């Protein structure tokens, strides 16, 4: 017995033929399986791309949670040494150190920054003694040490540039003598890169690198960081007279050009995700090693959304980091570094 066959109408047949002709190029063929997606993947994130920022605090055996940065803690020096050992185990190349200075040690001039036995210097020496293969990046700026929370010396209502630069040079030398591998000025004073380079060279620290926060914006995304280092409560006014206006892009290129001319070896754009265009322009224009700082506010937003069930935490983290690579960054300072490194090693 013959079975009736469905028949297409002439219009349906014509539409199917037209559709087939239009789809001779099928991009989805390269996405059909994981192996195919891996073959054509344009940007890859590896442990080599990660820098792990650590917050330091006085004491022994201290790990203090930071409420506005879930999963991040302030570490005493001995705990920072353990973190450095973990970083080496996970193939993370470098750590960036930031102190939470005892309020009693803060003054208007940021004098504790020049103390050869301050928290950062003790951490540098301890980590280098126990985990010598890890790179150490140290922040040069006075805000963790000043009683007013600014990155420089305050005279009246002005952050004075040249007087601040002289102190920053002394701070950089203090860190270099302790064993810092990379000096990272984040203060945004004019001329500080050249002055620091000259100061380092004069004391035979020619091989100490400078990773300049060349394009650092006056951003709302730094709030949790200021909680972490203890400056949020003491900061008077804001930092818009020295940090960059978020509306400006060309200005970033001028800032970067000046820092390169003065001797910067590497560059940081800060914040990260809101400034992917700046990362792209800087990398394309200067072709110097360029790093993004996925700042505390970016971290906190992802974690808060994930904890509320609004985002897939792991996927959001990985997607945010690959965005930096796609924009041209050579690496990322991120508080997610250890957990991302663990994931990447598991996937090998």
C-alpha cells in the first residue's frame, strides 16, 4: 500500500533553495565541538598572564577577611609567604604587595614609606628568602602611609607634585634595597618615572624594572581597595587633580608616551573592564608590555552578582579575564589569580 507523501508548496521549495544558497558560508561549523573551538580560538589565557595582588597587615598568623571583597583577606607577613609558595606552585609569575599600615604610623608626610623595616619591606625580604623564584611588584605611592589618604604630600588643599616626587624616589629605593623586582608607581605625579629611574640607576639598581600605572583614572571602582588598605575612612576630598578624568582617552596616550620616554619598562591601565578601549589603544600605539588591573570594584561586582545567583561565577570570571587578552593586555593584576590558576592547571 502506498503511503501518501507530504508535498512542499512551490513557495516553500523556493524559500529552502534560497536559504541554502545564502548559507554557503557557515561560521557555526567552527563552533560545532570543543576540539574545533580550541583549534580556532584567537586568544588564550594562561597562568603566565596572572599577577596576584596581596594585602598585608601586621601580626603573625593573621588572615583578616575584607567585607567588601568576599574571598580576599589581609595577610600577615608569614601568611603572605605561604601565599607566595602557593603562587609558585600554581605557576603565577608575580605578586603585587599593598600594605594596610597601622594608623599610628601614618602622618601627613607618609614617613613610614621610608622606613627600611616597614610592613612591605619585611614582606619582601621574607618572601624572597622562602620563595626566591616569585616576582615581587611593589606599589610606590604615599596613600597607604599618609594620615589624609592621598598619594602625595598635601599642602593646604593641593597635592604638591615635585616635593612628592622626591619622596617617591626615596620610597622606591627603600623597596629596591629590600629586594623588590619591579617598582610600580601608582601615584600619577608628573615626572616621577624619570626621577625614580634616575634614582634607581644611581644606586646600581639598573635591573629593577618600572611598571608604571601610566593611565590611572579617578574611578569609583576603587572603593573596596581603600577598605582593604584602610584609607577610605581617612581620605580627605578626592584624587581628581592627579588621577585621570574617566572621559578622556587621548590624554592616556600622552601620559603613556611621557612614561615610556622617562624609562618605564611596562605599563598598567587602571581600572580594567571599563577601560578596555584604553588598553587597546595603548597596546596598538606603543607595543610595550601592557597590563590591566582588574580592580577591587570589578572583583566585588562579579562576586556580589554571583552570590545573589545573578551570574555564573566561574564563567563570569573567565570571561572577564579573556576580555583583557582580547583588548591587547599582556597580563592582568587580578584578585581571582589563585583560583583561575588552579582551574587552568586542572584543564591542562
